[in-house]
C-alpha cells in the first residue's frame, strides 16, 4: 500500500461540514483510495472508496484531484456520533497487507 | 452488521495460558486478516490468509499462530500469554474480485490477561 499522511486529530462542531485531507504522493496508477471509520471498541467500517474525481454516498463524499496525490473526505453536517478515528488507505487489496496508519481522530463538540 | 463473526466477544485468562480466537468471514470472502489493537493504539496487522494459504505476515509474535480451514473460517492461537497481550483482536474478510482496499471487520474479541 502507498504511504499516506493525514492529520492526527481534528475538532469540529455539530452541524459543521468536516473535511479530512490525506496525502498520498506515491499513489500508483491502479491504486484506489479507501476511507474507514472506527468507533471506540469497534472494528473499522468501510465508508467510501474512489479512484478519481468525486464519489458520494449516503455517509460521505470523497474528492480526488486530477493528480490523485491527495484526497479529501467530506462529512456533511456532522453530529456527536461522528466522533471516531478516520483512516485513509491507498492501494489494491489483492496482494497487499491491509496496513492501517494512525488515522485522524475526529472529535465533534456540541 | 458486517457479516464477519468473531467468537468469543470477551475472554479473560491468566498469564501463561493459551487461547483460541475464531473468525467466520462473510459468505464468499476468501481472504481473512487478523489485527491486534491495544488500548489507544493503532491497528497492528498480524497475518492474512487467502483460501487456506498464508498470504502475508505482519508483526505477529512467534507465540501466536493462525490458520484458515477448508470452510474458510479462521482461528488465531495465542500461547504463553503475557499481560501485554491484552488487547482487542479483530478479524476482517475482503471482497473477492473487488477493487481497492475493501475489508469488512468483525466486532472483535477483547482479551484480558490477568
């Protein structure tokens, strides 16, 4: 998997939009960008994946610029329940160990 | 519900003992991954199996071993347990033929060594 860099922690307030950016300068041509969410004492949960441009689902949006060297996870109108650790992973699963970095610890304040 | 089942949910045992953690992957998933997460620590990749064969190894101690059976369930064996082995142990399975890094995690087994 390609090396990724993301902020260690972020704070935001309920109702705000939160953007978490991940840098992945060494992304390979066939790599996908995947984000996971982990609540305390629970297993990580896959939330979104993309290859280029923009992907949106019921939980989040993922913005990927043309050079694909970074990506931004956007969480619209966060609530207290969005407090979690968010991990950015880049790669193709088949032959790679799925290695998680330290992630971004997001803390939503009332 | 991710479709990945881990048993038991909780386990308390004494130092020096041996335990077995079990994982049933999602239906059709051939890959199984094991992770260890200590208190306030990141997810440490231990080992991966694909269709019964060991595929990748991470920072797995020699006291730990795993296997994947013909029905694709997997077991993680931890022996000569030490206090520092207390952690959450997660199992994940991945999509066959998918793209990217799509893994589905179980709820974990919380191991407490006393």
